[in-house]
């Protein structure tokens, strides 16, 4: 009777371990998919901002006002931050694939949490600073004599605003990746 009970207990433990391993593999696959989404979001944001420029004629066709992303250092930082985060996410796909193959790996998950958090900080800095500039472009600041330029440079403002959406989407992806990795680590210990 005791042998049958211990055999039944061993089968239950085995099924729990298999289901835990399957759940870990599912989380690893979701991690991989989220990293792909993050790559698309940050790459699209960097490209949209880096290709943003608009020229408007002033009195004659030979004198023109121009708005270009690299006229503002904040937008240049935004493009660089999104590019760095995109490159990191591409490189981190190797570890994500490794986690699909070996869902029990823990040290590499700690490394990913560390770097994901750093990339989240970099992306937050670039997107937040650019969001402030885009807000000024839309609303202006009369006390500082900064006029809203979006009535004149409509295409420029639309593209910069659109690139911010992708970057904030990338931030959400990184937050989800950090939370998933942390939950997976806490569950496996």
C-alpha cells in the first residue's frame, strides 16, 4: 500500500514538473514574440523620425523654411536610443531562442532582466524628451515666446508624433518582458 502511494506521488510530481516545463517553454515563446514586436516598434520609430523633414516656401520659392529631425538634438537622441534598443533586441533573440530550448535556464534570464531594464531606461529617456519637444511643437509656450509650429509644418508634426507612438509601444514591450522574466525566475525557485 505504501509503495503504491509513493508511486502515485512520484507520478504526480513528474506531471507537475512536465507542466512547469511546458509553461516555461510557453513563456519563452511569448518572450521571443514580444522581442520581435519590440524590434518592429523601435525600428519603425527610428526610421520614421530619421526620415522626417518638411520645407515650406517663404515669400518666394527660393527662400524656404525647413524642419528636419536633426535640427533638434533631442530628436537625434531619440533616433539613437531607438536604434540602440532595436539592435539590443535583435541580439537578445539568441538568448530568447536558448530559453525556448532550455526553459530551465536561470542565469541568462537574470542577464536579460538587467539589460532589458537598462534598455527601458534608455528608451524612456529618448521618448520622454522627444514627447516634450513634440508637445511644444503642437502647443507652443507663449511665456517663453515659443510658437506652435504644427499649423505650418503639419507633416513634420504628424511623423514625429507617430514615431513617439512606436517608441512608447516599445517601452510597454520591455516592461512586459521584464515582468515575465521576473515572474518566471520567481516561479522556478
